[in-house]
C-alpha cells in the first residue's frame, strides 16, 4: 500500500486569525437575564458573531466575566428547601 501525503495547504482555510467564539456548547438562554448560561453572550451577540469585526469581538469577550454574577443569584434551590 502506498503512503499518501496529506495536503495541509487546504487546512489554511480553516486557520483564520480571528478571535475565537466563547461558545462552550452549553446553549441555554436564561429567561430573565437574556444571556446564554454557557458563554454569557446575548442572543444578538451570538447571531452577529460571525459578521463582527475583531474589535467588536474583543469588546464582547472582555465584557463576559462581568456578566457572570448576573446568573449566579439564585432563589434558594435545593439548599434552601433543606434548611427547614
């Protein structure tokens, strides 16, 4: 059987110098905050991501950590029910 050399030049198409999406494949939108609980982006940001400039992507990426506390507030959940 003859060895074949894979043409790596075709891979360059997929190796762009873009800011990667923050998607972690946990795509659930919080009903009150309107943020994806996985990546913390809004639906509009998710929809427009592929057409955004690197500057817009960088701004959103920088803002994501500050959004996390908006989803951490809980009404109690199981731990609250077990207190009784």
